[in-house]
């Protein structure tokens, strides 16, 4: 009776190890095949996402600039603010000198100048992840895609042939 329980436990442990090996080998193989087949669409997706992110950053900059311009328009009734803006931006020379020291510009005015200076500059792209670099490098190289697909298929075949249950292998 004791011998049966030991062999039963050993078979269960053996089955568990075989299942884990099968799972690891087949998953890696199918992942390699999938990466080889989808390298070009993944590269296009990554480029599209980077473009969308840069456009969103530019939209955020424009929104900030619009808010600053709206603040200037709200101060339109104060002639000193509008005149000082015209003097600094358009080289406007006032006909009558007004005491401008009594009114100060809003705090966001220097930010507006910086935003206007940087409006045409494209923001840097976000850093890429290693798997994104791998897909981008693999996209233009069909020979490497075929090699990766073959290696993935070999892993799947190894998983299917080497890690099947003994009873299944003997019956076939």
C-alpha cells in the first residue's frame, strides 16, 4: 500500500513539473511567433501613440497660452497693462507717457512670453520600453522575423513532444 502512494505522489509531482515546463515552453514559443508576426503593426502602433502624445502636449501648451491671453483680455480695461504689452511686444511708443509704475502686469505674463517663444518647438518624445525597441528593430528585418518564428515553432514542438504525459505518449 505504501508503494502505491509514493508512486502516486511521484507521478503527481512529475505531472506538475511536466505541466509547468509545457506551459513555459509553449508560452515562450507562441510569444515569439506572435512577436515575429506582429512586429510591423506594433511598430506602427507605437509611432501612432507617440504622435498622439506629442499632439496632446502641444494642445496643452496652446490651452495654457489661451488662458493667459484670456487673462490679458480681462485686463483690457486697464490701459496700462495693454500699453505695456504693446510696448514690450510690438515696439509701440506711447504718445503720452503714463505712469506705468502704479499698475503691474499679471504674474503669468512672463509665462506668456515663454509660451509664445516655445510654441513652434516640438516636445521630445516619451522614452520607449525595451519590448517596443525590440519590435521596432524587428519590423524592417524579414529574415530575423522568420528566424524568430522558426525558433518559436521549435519551442512549441518541444513542448508538445517532450512534455506530454507518459500514458498519452505510449498510447499514440
